[in-house]
């Protein structure tokens, strides 16, 4: 039997315990309230990290359309891209078999390393990847893995897991990278990425490359296709690269050959993108501005040196005039060659064309090389009075040029030879550009197309830039009529360049409407085949 004293002690102790428990609970609630709330935005790439159930895949895929604006604060492109790149590792570790979703088709299967022939797998966007026959007509989208790839693994294992992924990223910002600008129409063809992984092994520098075939419909003539892979080492979030890959254009399909395994895609880019056009404008403005200044200087110098002088001029004055005339003639030839070189970088080489201080180097060559040649020629005393005579040996014209007693090698080397080099280079580049303009549409669209007038006018415009009118000088030995043709067309080169400039930068309203309409139609057509 408890005494009242003992009962009071027990009640007091229980009250103290209850009070301490309330205080502890209150402190925990206060700490929880003070802790910052974790962000719930799935597009930051943290909530579903490492989770690849169907719910998580669909949840993360919603960011394809949400992340459509560059610099969107609600999207972390680096985390999202890493999530999809690590998906193949998850497939290989879990041996998930197949994944069949509207935006994602994937398959994992064991492949024997003791194979007797190359292996082919379908990449049809509406189907899960699977092994198929070699028939191109039945499976236009496919990948060919060479037999040698599996033979190289026979010493380590008899079977290897192969994971193939086809991912539709939609027209957002994921997997676009700095190389693509959404403003000028550059994009991943059909927004489709193809991932290949082999048992978690890093496969590179294959002796025999793998082949990925992408099928596509008619493409605009001003667009180019290139096979690339996603390089995670470029920049902070990765970028597209063409190292180790080659591109073969065929009718309604493109074959990519690469010497490694990773995520691949086919890039569709304008031959002349906005940045290139703006750069060309700056080059033209700087070059034309410098030409106008030196032209004004030439006119003033000519007027000053000609005052008070008749046909008989002093040797020093004629030397200066001949040197100035020679310098600007060489500048004309040099800049025509540089225009051809720039076209080669834009249309023929396309990738890996970055040069530091590019415009400065062009200017040094365009204005500096002729100056060195003129300095060397003048030091040899080659400039002076030159007389043009008729059949009766009567002087019909005197001008300051290469003096008559100058060695013929100086004239033929620094004028004729210099012109011949720039002529041959410009002709080769223009021929390659014309071939690419006229063959690319026919290769992608097939036969039955009408005349490519847009391509014809494009080549004519580029011809004025590389100095085709000067090429007519080669025909002048044929007779007086060819001399007239050369004089007329060459004197109008500036007019041709002006017409090309106005056509390029001030198109008619109907042409703009047609161009924009074509762009929208092509975009809709492409999206309908995703």
C-alpha cells in the first residue's frame, strides 16, 4: 500500500517526463520548420536521379518540352542529360530486357562473342530495337555492328550484354549543346538519339567502324547533314562532336560510320548559319571600307602626281604610280582567293574550322602579302614607263607599269602567275560548292525534281565574289571580241557584287513569305516522322 508521500513523488516524476517530451517534440517541429524546403522541380534533375521506373522515366521526359527556352532557371540541362546518359548503365546492370514507351525504345540482350558475321539491329522509331537481317529495304533505320568488334572480346568472355536505346528528345534544349542554335534552324534530325553500349566496356578506336543508317525525307537544299556523337568532355554539360565519325549521304538516308560506342545523332545545320552570315557581313564591311579609303587615296595621289605633267613624267613619280597600281591589282586577286578559302571552310570542310583571330589573319594576308610582293618588285627597279604600240610600232598609250626594260620574269611571276594560282584555287572551290549545291537535293529527294534555279542564282552570286569576271582574261588572246567581253564584264564586277548583296540581304516580300512557309512546312513534315 502506497503512502500519500510516495504517490506524490510518482505523480511529480510523470509530470516532469511529460513536460520534457513536449519540449523535445516542439524543438523537433521548430527545426523541421526552419529547414529549407527541398525543391520539387523534376527538371532540376535531382528528384529522379538514379531512378528508372516507368513513372520516373515519364516524369523526367516531361522536361523535354518544358526546357525549351535557353537559360530557363527551372531546368538543369547538365543533370537531365546525365540522367539519360546513365540510363544505359542501368539497363546493363539490371538486365531489364526491353523498354517500350512513346519517347523511349530500349533493349538489352546477350550476344555471343563467337559470331560468324556482322550483326544488324533495327532502329525503327515505333519499335523496340531487335536483331534483323541485312535487308535494307525492310529495315531502313538500323545499326551494323562488325564481327571484329565481338572477336576482340573473345579472350575475356564468351557472351556480352548489348544495350540499344532510341530516345526521342522532342524539340527542346536537351542534347542541343553550344554547336546548335535553335534560331537558325539547326537541330537534331527528328530529335532522335541512338545509344549503344556493350557490357559496360569502353569501346573506342575500332579497326572496323560500326554503321548507323538514318532514313529521312526530302531536306532543304541549304541544309547539310553530319554524323556526330555526344561528347561529355566538351564544356560543362557536353556537346556534339564529329571526331571519329564519317558521313555518307544517300537517297533518302544517311549512313554514319564511327569508331566507338556512345550516343549518336544526325545533325541538320544550315550551310550558312546566322553567325557565319554576320561574320561575312563584317568582313565585307571592313574590306569594302578599307578599299574605299585606299581608292580615295589613289585618286588623290593620281591627281597630285598628274598635275603639271604631260606624257613625259619623272622616273620617281612613275615608279610610285606603277607600284600603287600593282599593289591594288594584287589585293584584288588576294581577296578573291580569300573569299574562295572562306567558302571552302563554310561548305566543304564545315567542322573543325576554328581559327583564332581569324579576321586579323585574313586582313594580314589580304593587305600584307601584296605589299611584300610590291616591295620586292620595286626594290628590283621593275616599275617605270610602259608604252603600248600598234602594228606600225607607233606609241598609242603610255602608262606607269612594269617598265619595258624590266625582266619578263617579274611581270609573269607577280601578275600572271599570281593570278593563275588564285584562278585555279577559286575554280576548284567554286566547282566543289556547285557540286554540293546541286547534288545534295538530288541525293536526298531522288529524281523527278525540276531545275534548281535557286542553286543556279546562288552559284552565280558566289561567282562574282571569287572573281569569275577576271577569269575571262584567259580568253583575251583569242581576238578582239573576247577583249571587249572581258572589259565589259570585268568592269561590272562591282555591279554584280552589289546585286548579289541586295538579293541576299533584301529579299522580296514574296520570297520571304515563301522561305518562311517552306521552313514551317519542313518543320511540320519532319516532326510528323518522329
